[in-house]
C-alpha cells in the first residue's frame, strides 16, 4: 500500500477522522497550517504560519482543509490551491456560501484540480438499497408497495441555526441521492425565529414524485434515520454519527435486520489510495465537488423559505462562465431599458425647458439623446458576440445523477 504525504490547512471533526484513518494506514502528515500550536491532534507535525507554505509545499500528495476557524485568509489559500491544480479533501460544508462553492468549481474546471468533499455516506451500500426501493416503487414492483413518503429524522444535541444548516448541507447530498434533484423546497417551524431551528422541518419534492421530509429533533445520541413509508410496509436505515458507525437496515413487516459497520474517514481516504472499496457493493460513486456545492445550495435556500414563510421553486440552470455572462447580460439589458426610459423623460423635460428659456445649448443636448441611446444599445448588442470570440465553456462535469448543473432559486 503506497504511503501518502498529507498537508493540513485548518482542523475540524471531519479532518480529525481523516487524520485517524491516515495514521492507521501509515500515511505521513508533513505540514500543518492555521492550527493551534498546542493542538494535540497534530503533535509533532511541522507547522507553518501562513497558507502560502501549504501552496508552495510540493512534497504533499493531498491537502486536508477543515472548517473550524474559517476566515478569508484560509478561503484565499483554498483558491490558490485549486488554481495550482492540487488534490484537496475538504470538510462539508467548508463554507455555507453557494457562491464560494461554485467559484471553486469554476476554478477547478480550468486548473484540473481534484476536490473531494467529505461526503462518505453515499459510499455505503444501504443508500443504494433505499434508492432501489424507491425506483422499484415507481415501477410498481416495490417490496413495500407504493412509497408514499421518505422521512429523514435528524437527531442533534446542538440545534442552533448554523449547526442545523451545516448538517443539512451534508444530508442534502443524501436527499439528492434518494429522490434526485429537488424541484421545490418548503419549510415548517415555530413562530419564534430564534427557536424555529430546534424543530425545523424541510420538505423536498422532485421529479421522482416521492416527497421527502427532513426533520430536526433533539437527541442525546446524534444520528439520522431514513425511513421509506410504503403502502405495504416500510424500510428504514439507522445511521449513527461518529467515525466508525454500525448502520442498521430494518424491514417491516417481518422485523428483519441487517447491520454493517462503516468507517467514514477510511472510506474518504480510500479514494486517494485508489481502494476498490470506493464502491462498496453497488453503492453510488464518490461525491464530486459539484455535488457538494449543490447540497450547500439547498441548505442556503432554507433560511429564505423560513423568512418568507413559503416554498421556493428550484430550476436547473447551467453554472459556468458562459451562464454567468448570459445572466449578467440579461440583467444589464433590463437596466439599459429602464435607463433609456429615464433618459427619454429627462431629455423631453430638458428640451421643453430649454425652448421656453431660449437656451440653444440645452436644446442641442436634448436633441442628441436618440443617438446616445442608440450608441449604447449598439455597444450592448456587440457585447453579445464575446462568447463567439473567446470560445465556449467546456461542458459541465457529470456526476452520478447526470449533468452537474446547480439549481436556480425562484420564489
């Protein structure tokens, strides 16, 4: 088994799982940055004061990036690492910002960097079992009949806003793995905006026509329960938190149980080692960074739904430099139309005042407004030719669920 040399940029519980797995495999931690000097988790590891040392350190095979203590300096370091084409394992979510996530994705497409988000759950075969049940139900051949709902109960000790949204950014990948990309997100919670997160309930509906509800509950033992409710029974999977957890699959009626242990840190680190275990059984393939970005997008949509008290529709839209250009041009076009109307009113008013006052210079200025507006609109139309002059973007990367295109929110 080859020995990997790893660098660390920031720490959190997910990176700690990777470090534990790395030590068991015999991998070497060669440098750490943006970590407390007395942190026992990296005792004896050489330290660096600035992220530039990580970017310039070519003796590492991959960089582990954690979230705790996240700041703009670390964000800039991550951008430089992606621009340098490095292999990076990132906590999920590294930042609860959809814009930052898609910025990294666009840089990755140009540099060829490999970004691996910490989303190990999709590598477990029980997720594939649940997905098969849903697909069989849609084909009227399910073992539990027609599935009426998918219930995801997330038990948490700390149910503060940021913690809940960060957890949803992880569980959102499971939502997409079960029902595909949601088309609508709606929320329920208490009337108190400070306590709404304690019992937050998020509903997802998509093309699979199987509604999914994600519910936050208090629990001394943190974990997730996914339950498929069918007309003739149910199938559920119990997923405890922690690095090494024993998943439990239950079927009703009958009460049959299956158990399978799963090491989250080792599963993700195995992607670097090229383990054949990156697909356990017929589990979905590893998550791409685009998958992680779309899960962050789902989590970022929830506060808006909570604040407005209504559902938000999601429309699939290609996210690329060309797509960004088209969106900018569409917004600019609307602005130019409004500006032209304003110039028309102003020029008409100025011309009338100038004529009454006998102000010849003012009349000349008012008379040239059609030429000025025409010139600006002509320049705007010429800008539409830029994509043809610089070439098209490369096609979006493809993940296990098809083309990688982020959702566009519409209220």
